C-alpha cells in the first residue's frame, strides 16, 4: 500500500491529528525567529507598506502551506486591522477578482512564487517585473522577507500540528 503524503483528507475520511512536540516552545531559536519577525514587520512599516497588505501575504502563504494555525491567527489579525472579510475569503483566487490593488496583487503574486519555489525553481521574470514596478526596493525586500518568515512559521506549525487557540 502506497502512503498518501498529501495533507488533504481523502473524501469520507476523518483527519486524525496526532499530538506532536511543539516547536514554538520558548527556546532561543523561537525567540530568534520572533525577533526576526518583529524586524520584518518594522521594515515593512518603515518602507510604507500597509500592515493589512502584510497580513494578506501571511494569509496567502499560510493557505499555500496548509497551516491552519497561521490561517486562523492572521485572518483574525487582518480583521482586527479592519480588513474586509470578503477579501480574506477570496485570497485563494485573488487573481480572479478586482478586489485587490495593483500593489497587493504584485505582493500576492510574489508570495505565490516564493512559496512555490519547489515547483517553479524561480520567481518568474513577469512576477518580479510587476512587483518592482509597484513596490520600492525597500518594499520589495520587506515583502520577500515577510514571505520567507511566514513560510518558516508555517513549516514549524504544520510539522508540530500546532493546535488552534480555543
């Protein structure tokens, strides 16, 4: 019997989540990642990026990586910042709507490309060109770092089956 390594449940099955060691324990490594996260948030703000755009990037990366904990956290954070729920709900098909600004679309395309590096092996030139057309160099760097950090958080959350808050 071949094992199905995908995270999507098989129709009619019930997902069983085994309890695992939490990688977000209060360790030096966790604190270092948290400090990096804080620096990236500051760099994004200093570059003039709206915090809601950064939350959209975090949500989109978390969708692609299947991290329920981060999806829950950043959807809530985005709503608390005043983000429209409809825009959050439609992030899975952001390219099909007119709900996102040109800058948000560029950041989301960049998020998709960076998060899917294992599939594409590159950020396509058209994605890069669109991003650098509507983002300053500092904004581009901040978005790329935000994607890198959320991908790291997602990998830790998914690996440890981080439970949703009650």
